[in-house]
C-alpha cells in the first residue's frame, strides 16, 4: 500500500483513510486527488509530497 508524505510538515496521506477535512473519501488514490488539493496541515501543494512504501505491502 502506498502512502504519500508531505516534505514540508511530515503529514502522511493514506488512501485507506482519505482526507475527510477536504471531502476526500477513503480509498481515493493520491494520483486521483484534485490538482488543487493541498496538505491539510500546512497547505503545501501535491508537488511537495513524496511516495513512500509501507513495509509488508
């Protein structure tokens, strides 16, 4: 399972959780997030996120 981490503040976007504060449903892959979506913690753009692999996936 992929997760994406904000390089600016460390917030982790996990598709299994989504982002309820932005209206993003559980199961929404990072690639499918709207281009205007921003980190809910610090406001960084999607470009500031890096893909991480979860061990055992």
